[in-house]
C-alpha cells in the first residue's frame, strides 16, 4: 500500500511538471511566426486610396477599430474618431474575458515599423511578440495579396491621430493560455483579375472574412448559425448565405443582393434608434455598403458556387435565463 501511494505521488508530480512545462512553453515560446520583415511602405496616392477602400468597406478594419453606436441599427461608427479604438467585448456580450479594441491611428502606432504592422495584420502577432485574439480575423487577412496589405498600412498611416488608451486585455482561463497558439504564418495569395469573377469574388469574401461570422460549423461553409451576445439579454444569429433556396439566398438575384447592401450607402438611410432588447445586428452594413457594385457582384457570383446548405436560423431571440 505504501509503495502504491508512493508511485501515485510520483505520477501526480510528473503530471504536474508536464503541465507546468507545457504552459511555460506555450506562454514563453509561442506564438512563433518569425520576426517582422524589413519593410518600408511608400505612401503613394494609389495605395492610400486602395487602402481606404479596403479598410473601410471590404476588410472593414475601421469598423472594429472605431467606436460603434450600439443604440442605432447596425451600429454605425462614430466618424469623429475613426480608428481610435474602444470597441468593448466582455461578459455582457458573452465574451470570455475583457477586451478593448486598440487605437490604430498614428498616435498609437508611431513606434511600429511597417514590418511589424504587416506581421500583426497577417499573422496576429503584436509588436512585442504577443498574440492578438482572433476577434481580428488575421487568418483571413493573411491570405490577402501583399500589395493590398501594404495599401491598408499606407492608409492607416494617414489617419488623424487620436490619443486614446484602454485597459489591458484580460482573457479567462484557459483561453489566456490557448491564445498563444492561435497566430499562424501568413499564406499570401495573388489578387485575381477582376475579369475572373468567381476567383475575384472568393478573394474579396476572404478579405472581408465573411466566413468568420457566417460559418458556425467548419463543414457547413457560409450556412450561418453563429450566435453573438447582444445588450438586453438577446442574441443575434448569423444568416445562411449559401445558395439554398429555402433557408439561404438561393432565390436572390444579383440585383437583390447588391441592393441589400446599397440601402445603407453613405448614411442616406438614416440610422434609426434601437433600444436594448430590440432587434439589432452585428453586421456592419454601413461599412460594407460602400463596396462598389462590381465587387459585390463578384461576391454574389462566388456565393452561387458554394455548397447549398439547408440550415434555417432564428436571427434574433432572447437569451435563456441563467
């Protein structure tokens, strides 16, 4: 009996050591995506214009890195402080921790090199080597054409500086450990010619990271069903955007698809007030509405090629009581 207890103690100690060593490795050695490249992005007018378009209307970096007005439908951003950060994710929206989206204006990024910015956007690793939580879809951004990433960097460098600071990130256990394993090396692609409509549409929908919200099951691409906690004890669920005729957008024409976005163009449709508990959406319609019709048409063309999935979702509902 004494020998058994002794061996059990040895086993417990060994397991504890393995856990400590594993956690130490994950937190100290990861993420490991390599050093930032030596890079200097020239701020040409062409790059700044392209970057402005991508950051505002396709990759929608500006949507997350600005403060959204959640008391208005589709939460338009506060255009007075573009890029100043402050969007907040915590337990009130079902997030396992407390995260403020950072300031990406020159006031906060002035000490970042272009190579460090490129690494952060495409791999999810900060200037100090720590991991970015994938609220930012760097897995999708890492598949962009390098020139498009350069353009976003060029545009961000031209934003009006705002001196805003936010509390440090806090993630619940074990997410605070797991986050170190999430970044990965970039897998850049070449932007297809616009004449190759379906390939170009696939490139755009990847850059827009639509799958991040519209895919809840990795085997059911774009079938929706992902839930997002909202104020007022409610939850919004992403839509099925596969070409399924009954539960997706299979009956939509290209004109209908484009019109759905364009109804929000340039704030011509004035944002309406939304109270906590009323129907709301996380979809950044106000940003995506600025995408040009050719690009929206290409996304539609690509979506027509994905597997139709019969998956009916309830878009908005009350959360069950705890």
